[in-house]
């Protein structure tokens, strides 16, 4: 997922999202302002729901 960069701070929004998600128990990788979701190959639907729930919460705060 690509986020719009902050003026003069490319990558800051992506890194902030990465840190906030990690604090909430979800690992979302970032490369600059691009977020990468890489769940394990064996995952339950409830875990996928949790991952995207955390991502939704985090994205609301880094806008």
C-alpha cells in the first residue's frame, strides 16, 4: 500500500505506520512510504482480520 509522502519528509509516514502497527502487535514492513503486508503462509482468517484491523487503526492516525 503506497502512502502519500509528507512534504520534505519522504518515508516518515511509512515508518510511523510501521512503528505504530508493531506496537499494536502487527508486523507491517515499510520501504519509504510503501507498506508491505507479508503474513505467513499458514494463517487463520481471524489473524488476517486482526492484521487489517490494526492497519485500519494505524492509517487513521498517520494521515
